[in-house]
C-alpha cells in the first residue's frame, strides 16, 4: 500500500482531533460563562468562532477520511480481483465460491480499509492530541485515562483471537453454500427430471441453516468483544466523571476545565474502541484476503506446447494422467499432424484429452509428459466437446474472438440468434457457436483448428454446414477433430488412434487419393430465410425481463420491504425496541453526566448527587448490554428474512428453469441466491433500525428539551429535523445513481467471474482470455467508480449533520442566555450525543437506493411463473402409455408456440421417437410430458393400458421432406385419446412417475455413488447392487471396475474426470435407476461411438421393457422399425 494515503489519513485524524478540542472548548466556555453569569458579547463571539471552526473542521475531516479510505479500498480490491481473474483464466479450478469471493468476499475488505485502517491511524493520533488537552485541563483525569485505556486493546486481542477462527469457519460455510447453490443451479434440469427439486430445497435450508449458525456464532463473539470494549470505556469515563464531580463538590477544581475533560475523555476511549469494533467487522474481509492469496499462490497448469505455430505440429511421447487415476488416459503418442486429422478411438479412450492437450486446456491437476511442438498459445482455434460461453449473446461472444459476428454466424446458420441470450440456444446451436468461434480464430491466423465432436447434436443440414466450413479452412490450418459420425470423420486425410497399446512411433495414416467434395455439393443446407422463420417458432425461453432482472415499471408486483419482513415483524419490532433503549441509555448517560458536573460545582452536599452518580453507572451498563442484545436481534431477524427469501428464490428459479435457462447459466443463480441475497441481508440492519431509531430519538429529544429548556424546544427540534432531512437529501441526490450502479456492477462481477471460471478452458484454448479479462476489468473499474461516488455522497450527508449538531451544541448558551448552566449542559451534551444515531439515520437514508435496487433485481424472479394446471387425481398405476393429443406449447412471452398440434403415443415396448432438426421443439415436448411446461392447446394423457395401434404406423405431423418415401399419413387410433389428462393429476404424484435424462445432463461434482443416489429419495436409496446393475445397463461397469475407489470415485466438477460419453452414460444410468414408469431420453447416445451406442441402447431397451419411453435422437440407429415416430419441422 502506498504511504501517501496513510499519511493523509493521519493528517485528517489530527484535524478531526483539533475539531473535537475546539467544540469542547466552545461548549465548556459557554456553560462556564452561564454558571458565572458572565456571558458577554466578546465571550459570545469567541464561542461562535470556536464552535463553527470546530464543527466544520470535524465534519470536513470525517468526510475526507471516508473518501480517502474508500479510494484505498477500491484500488486494493480492484488489483486483487484482477489477479484472481487471471489465476482463474490460467487454469485454476474455480467454483461458485470463487465467484462469490470475487464479489462479496473482497467487498468485505471495505470494513478493513474503510473502518479498521482509519480507526487504527486515528487511535495513534486522536488519544494523544485529546489526551494532551485533557492533561492541560486536569492531570488526574489524564492519569485515569492513561491507566484504564490499555484495557481496551487487551480485551480486543483476547477476544479477537477466537473471533478470527470463527470468522474463517463462517467464510468456509459461505463458500460451501455458494458452491452448493452453483451446483444446484447447473444441475436443475436433472433435479427437475428426477423429481428432486423439493428434496434439494430442504437440503438448501439445512445448508444455509448451518451457515447462519456459524455466522451468528461469529457475530456473538464479535459483539461480545464490542460489549467488553464499550463497558471498559463507559466505566472508565464514569470514573472520570465521578472524580471530576467530587473535586468540583469540594471546590478543588473549576467547572470549565472539568467540562473540557468530561467532553474529551470519551473521545480518547472511542478512538481505541472503534479499532476493536472495526477489527472484528473486518475479519470477513481479511479471511477473504487470505483465501484469495491461497488461490493466487496455486501453481499454474503446465503447458507442454512449444513453438510459434509456424512449423510442423508434432507430438512426442505424449501421455496424460488425471488425478485419482491409477493409469494414464493414454501414453506415448508420437505423431506428426498434417491436413485434416481424425483422432479415432472408442468412447472414453482419451480423444478429448488429447485434443485438450493440443489446445492447452487440460485441468491443472492433470499430469502431462512428453511435448507438443509447433503449436503457439495464440495460434489455436478450439471447439471443445462441452463448450462454455463467456459472453451473453452469440454476437458478443464472436466479437470477443475477434470475428465479424454476423458473417461468422451466418456461415453456420446462426444469424437469426445473433442477439439471443446464449443460454436460450439449443445444444445444437451452442455446438455450432463453438465451431464458429474456432473458425473465427482460424480466419484470424490460427494455424491449428481443434474440434471435438463438431457435429454432435446437429441435424443433417446443420452438420453439412459445419463440415463445409471445416473444409474451407483446411488449406490455411491443420484441422484435428474427433467425432463418432462417419460423415465427419470422412473429412480426415489422416488418422491418429487412441485407446490402443502405447505407441512409440505412430505411423501416419493413409493419405486419401482424392479430396472429398465440398459439403454443399452433398446436401443443400436449409436456406437462411427459412431458418429465420423457424426461429420465430422455436425460441424456447421467456423474456429477458425474468432472467435479467428488469426493473421496468408495470411488469408485475413489486417486492417491498414490508412483504419481506412481515413474517418476522415481531423480531424486527424487538430489535428496534432494543435499539431505542440502548440509544436512550447512551443519551441519558451523556446528559446526566453533564448535569452532574455542573451541579457538583454549586452543590455543597454529596447526597444531592448520589442518585446521578448511580444513574451514570447504570446508564452506561444498560447501554452496552442493550447494544449487544440489539445487534444480535437485528442480525438474527435479517438472517430469517434472507433464509426464507433464498428458499423462495430457489423454488422460483426451479419453477422457471424449464422456460428460462438464463436463470441457470453462468453466475445468474449465484447472483440471485448469494450476492443479492447477502446484499439484502447486509442492508436491512443498516436501514430499518437506524431510520426508526433516528425518528424516535428526534421526538424524544424534543420532549426532553421541552421539559428541561422549553425556550429551546422548537430551535432544537427544527435544527435536528432540518439537518437530518437536508443531509439525507444531499446524500441521496449527490450519489447520482451510484447505489444502483454499484449493485449492478457487483452482479456483473459475480456473473462474469462465474462465466470466466466456466469458460476458462475455452478462452485459454483459443488464446482470447485477455479480451474476457479486459471486460471484467472494466466492470471492476465501474464498481470502483460507483463505490467512490457513493462514499463521497455518504460523506457529504454525514458532514452536514455533524456540522449542524456540533454547532448547535456549541450555540446552546448563546441561544438561551437565561438558561441555567445545568440545563444548558444537558441540552448541549445531549445534542452532541445525537451525532451517532442521526449520523446512522443519514447513512441509512443513503443506503435506501441500494436496497431498492436489490429489491428491483429480485422482484422479477419472485413473480409467479406460468405453471401447468394440476388436479388431485392419482396417475394410473402403473402408467402403461402416454399420448400427445394435438399438443401446442408456448413459452411465456413468446409470440408463437414453440411446437404446435403434435400428436403421438408411447407405450410399453413401443417407444415414441421425436425427430426433427435442431431447435424444432423436441426437448420442449419432453418438458411438457414431464409437466414442467404448460400445454397451451391439446392434452398430454397418461393411460393404464396400451391401445391397439399398428406397430408399423408412424403417428404425427408430416415434415416437408424431399423424399416421398418418408412422408406418412396422419392418423390417430381412436384409443389415442384414452387416458387421464395431466391437468387432472396430482403434480407430485405424476413427477414421481416420470424420469427425464436431458441433453448433456449435468454430472454433479461428487462421486459416482453420489450422482446415482439422486435417482431416488433418501428413504428409498438404491444399494450397491442396484447401482452396479444400472451402470451395467449403461455400459459403465467396466469403467467402474477399473477405478480404485469404485463407486466412491469422484467425477470432478461437471463430470470433468469423465469423458463426454462416460458422462452421458452415467446420466442414462441415473435415469434407469429411478422407479419411474415413464422414461424421457434426450440424445442419450451423444458423444458415443457407434458400437458403444448400439450396445447401450440394446441394454436400455431391455431394462425399460416394462416402461414407457419417449426418445429424442438424431441417430437413426437408435430407433427400431416398431417405434412410433413424430417428425417436427
């Protein structure tokens, strides 16, 4: 940290101390003059000059201190965030906890730099300067301060050591909560498909309950420390006051120096007490800083690539072994790569691993030996098997990769989705987007094009577009690809096998005699105009307002503070009542102390003062205990509100998940469930009680003034009210939208960090991580600017109220020269003591825009989502058939149905196959069958017995196809309409009968066992034998046998320790393990080679002989002649 800002904070602390001394001098001289009956004009002018100078000096110094401290905090956070992002981009595995760390975690450093650092510097300056003035006024009071003040750091250190450990545990719990929420969100389609949403909601309640307990325990220790420090300071000041009173009583001390000592003594203790309070408040930030440092110290993954990208590409004895595996995925591959290279091998042989090594995108814990020559880090175009996207739209993503967006998208038939949210794209469209990115890199000069399953999930026309685009780049870059589709592997001019015994010198594959014709000559692609027309029918998601947190007026009911706190209004009422009591005790302590000093100067008998002496001690103790209780009650109430809100958010996101994948992608779930929820939790205690307490305190002060000094009632009340209103208005006006900008920037940072963590291999492999980091740096700079502007405006409001109240305290004798000295001391010191509660009120008003911004971002997610209508009937037992009867499905807010007028029937032993191009609505129909999407027209029916239908008939709408032999007449058996509509069934009962295996089904960061256990409820958990049977049916038994830990082997984040085909088969095994009567399979053989796919489908058909199955697949080999087929255009 630069020394300049530290020295500046020291200077400002000295100026503030000078302001304190001047204000004390002004008050003491005024009250002393009233007591002596000598308030002359010259004295009045001196009081006014001292008071104004002191008030302005104190207010200005405090304002400048907050601005300087905030600038230090923002610069430090900005620098650490940048380093953290670069570590993630370099290959450090990062989960949801890291995304939260970059936003919430580092923002906790504010408490250190904005509170702890200035307080520490002030503790070295203010007690010294104030103590010198107290020493000049009364050496005995100074001696008492010197003797008692070391008790404060003693207790601070004693309790602080324990608090640090608790804080670390709380941060660990928050990180675990964030990681868990990120996993839940990414795997929500799986949880919906398996009927485990409610069960996971209960798990979320338990997890956040543990987080709340850890945090509350930390807060109890931190508040206990504050209680101890406050008691020490209060009792010490009480001792000073009593000694002063006794000496005034026996006539050995003058009133004016006694008042100076009494007013300044609390400031000496307050400076050190604030260090303790700020220290405990900053522990979260320091723990986040330590965790960030741990991440930054992790070694970067090794990159075995070498060369500039201009020479031949050669593999030399390349081997890769993943952590936790007993043997390498492949070993000793040596080959020179030229032309179009196909990496051949069965599923799980290591094809994706080899491609990842070429792209430099292997995980950090992978052990790589050998080398890759002729590949520069910035000379690769990389399209992985499971692509991840950083930007929000295809246009923005391709711009990030340096491409001309529209041209690149149009080439692969994606021009119609250029500005759509990436999360809205179907898996096939996402696949084409990944290929377009890689092709753009080749167009920009990359000499190596690495493509993993470039045509998976694609219909015939889209696949032909991709193959044609690959051929067009073959003359400017070496193309290395892996695919299980013969048409794609046929592009290759050489083959490198993996999965065979280790190769010492892999011979080059045979060169083809003649190049293949361009793909365009083999199949005419779908015209662009038709694609754009189809896009209007098949966009799958709800409007951006739902996922993006639109705050447009009139779009639905508002989320209000009243609605949030209503379930816990008693807790909030209790906390506010306790806050009022604590503040009132503090005000009474100050006022009675002043009265005691003045009365002691004129009383002759101590008996008249004993009640006040006892009151000073009692008020001090009650204030400290009251503040401790108030803080615990307030934070407990805030946690209750946020815990309930977080569960509501989760259920709402789960309800919308099928219709708005944007709520599930990137950092959106973390933003809603962690960042914004925690922002709300932090804001509520800083807004609700301070505003309520401030208003009540102003009213109470007015009553007290009317009783003690009636002639000052309106002056005091109006000054307090006007100063508070003006300060609050200035604070809100001068921020100019900084609060909303700060909330928005924090959301962008947490979402961007999550997107960076997810897409880091893609960005690194394509050499464009720098462009993504530049966008994050810009968001960080915007956050810093908003925070600095917010600090300036908050400091302005605080300065106004500080100056007004300090000046009023000084001017009390001048405004009421006929008032008694005792009454003037009560009003003056009472006004001075109001600085804290009214300062908190102004700060709370300044936070209101931020609170409103948080509520506005959360409100759209909590609005009721369109849901299918349900009844209360039990489904047929067992379900033997499912029929679609002229079904149309429209996503909320979309102008046209995603699918329309679809009919078909699936029965036991006779699957229903949904066929059609990418984006035609096949997955949408599965969601409707599952009951996750409402049916606009027609009905989905469940029947107890199959109908008699000709096994050779294909039921459904006819696609407009060139081959007349593929046209089929539309007809429905009369029994197709039989069965119970889903609208009459109980939702939970039906969901328990259906199991859905979505495309690219998410594999949770757990063990094989943990993923399989999701198939059933906890009280019906499958045993090892059942799990192994399901794995055998999915073709994974041999893999499990080869793993040292068997079912307890961890599969990594998103199943990263498994190949794409292994992940897909694990998902299928999970679906088969359920007790559902209806199985929905969406592209179950994606990423599988033909023999593995055929074997798995044979096993699946055998395992589901007594179940109803609806299949979506682009592979014609997955269907049988007896299957019913519905073709979608």
